[in-house]
C-alpha cells in the first residue's frame, strides 16, 4: 500500500469527520495507533443515518475501514454499535476482515461521545484536554469511512429527517441544497411554522434560516411543533436561562452526578458552574472544569429536576475562560467514577423525559424525491481555513469538480461541485451553482 498516495487521495476528495466538527480526515490518519474504533453508536434520539449506511453500503464502509487501519498501523478494528441493532450486526459479521470485530454497546446517551465510547470499548480513559491518541486509539464516524472507501469527492450528505412528520426518512442529498428543500422532500408542510433543529434533539441548534445549505457535517434534522417542551427549551433566551438559574438552582448536584465527563474522572462539575451565577453572569470565579464540557446537554435536558440549563452556563463559562486566553490542559490519566456504569442515561428514559417517546423511531434510506436545480456550497465546512475559489462566475462544472482549494500550508479540506451546472455566483463564503 502506498500510504502517501492514499492520504493524498483522501485529502483531494475533501473527506472530513462527518459526525462532528469536520476535522480533515487525511490529517487524523497520519497518526500511529494500535486500535481503530468505528463510531456507529448513533446515540442521538431519532437519528438513523449511520445504521442505514451500514445496511446499504457495508462493503464500502469496510473498505474504508481497512484503508484507515493500514494508514494508522492499527492491529485491531472495533465497530462500536448498540447491541439492540441485531439486524445490522448479523449483516456485518460475515463481512468482517481479520482483525476487525463488533463491540455491542448498551443503549444509553451519549454512547457516541468518543470519550465515552473509548472507555466503554477499551476501559481506557482519555485524559482531560487530550485526544483518543493519548490512549492509542483513533475514532472515526461511519460516513467518513464510507467516503474513504468510495474514493470519490465528497459531494453528498446522508442525513435523517425525523420528529413530527408522518414518515421519518434518511436521505442522501447534494451538499449545498437548502434545509427547506430537504424538509419539503420529507413531506413537511409549512416548515416555517415549526421549530427545526439542525443536528440532533440533544446537541442540535435551532435553524434560524431554513435557506441555510446542507454541509458535510450535518447529520440530522428534527422537526418539532413550536409549543413542544423541547422546542420551548431550545428557543428560550440565554438571558432568561441565566436569570432563572441564579434564583432556582438548589445545588442538588444531579447535573454533576450524571455528567458523562465527570463520570470519567474529568474535573467538570456543572453544579459548581451554576453556583457561580450567584456572583456574576459568568461568575467572578468561572468554573475551570467547564473547559472540559462536551455540551452533550444531558445535564440540562435530563438530569436537572428544575428545568435549568447547566449546559448553557458551562458553555458561557468556557467561552469566558477561552476569551481570557486559557486553554484546556492535558491533566494526566484520571480514574472513572466507580458507579459510571450504573449512572448511564437509558435512551428510552431520555426520550420520555424530552417528550419524544411517542414518535416513530425509524428512518429508512429513501431516494431524495425532489430535483435539485441549485446548490450553495459553503467554502468553510470543516475545522481550519476556508477554501479559496478556483472557479469564477460563468464557469461550467460537473459533479465532483474541484471548486474550492485549501490555502497553501493551511489546515482544511477542499470542496467540490455537487451537481452539473454553471457557477452563477462566487463570494468570500460560498459558491452558487445552477443546473443547466
């Protein structure tokens, strides 16, 4: 195997982490580790795109896994998937190459958090401020491996559309199609009258503009009535949450006792961050442990008995600390809490708590039903520097053509045209392409 050529191919194809912030994959795979973990836990309620990919494209994903393992020198590959998905596990088992096994995981949130997943599978705790590399592991998302195995430019995105709609689905859509179009494709009528979450029910963000384009990192769209308790929680202003938190927190510490990072021995204590509100908006002495908060929202949406928002307070505290110039430090190797296994949040109980337990929890892969006539390709869809356009208005492109290149010497990933057409507009932030 020509490792340099494979890494260059992955780079040229614009492959990034599709399950998070979009870290360029060719950089991640320059590591040397013994264990490669496939994150197939998909712990967000109602999302199914990773399982649908494994059902429909197992060969491509395994090809991508084999390439990735060879690049990092891993002697074992482990697919972390919830044990309840027996049909997917039975499908995969006869296809697994030597050195690759399946690790059935329990059905809890956030099983897909890479710190939690590494501990569940290997028993090793990633140190606060560290990466899986610190314990000899690389973790990659299912869709990322699919694109490595496909060996073509990343021009489409798999995502689940779920929530309050008749038939939840998983689509493969061109990068750059709007959220509004995807919702229409899923049969959502009058989407402007709904609260739409981009991402998942637990870590998603409210869509402020439905004409925002789909990027390489979007994994799901959740549709809620505007008066749903979860929608009201997401649309509550930060100022309101802070004021209520100042007066309402009784320091029960449930938010801390159920915090996934605290349970791994990290120095994060959300109830201490809440305590700081008594003194100041960010706290005269911000809780330094907030630097290690993964913002999974379990404290706010599940643990707190008073409907307060410790996650918001930790996030604001983290921002204040970052603005002061401080950064997380690798604090060594902590020990997991002795009750870590007993304090996991079962997904069924979580869905009941956030009011989603009566919804249809499925999302089969379905052909996207609407012709795509126009896409807007953002030049920044990943961690690192934005791409620089390599096309101009009037350029004719075909699907897969390079349209944005990473500046020399910068971290990033190129972007490509997701349809055949003509470039109708080029700005500093995006390239618009219209089909002939």
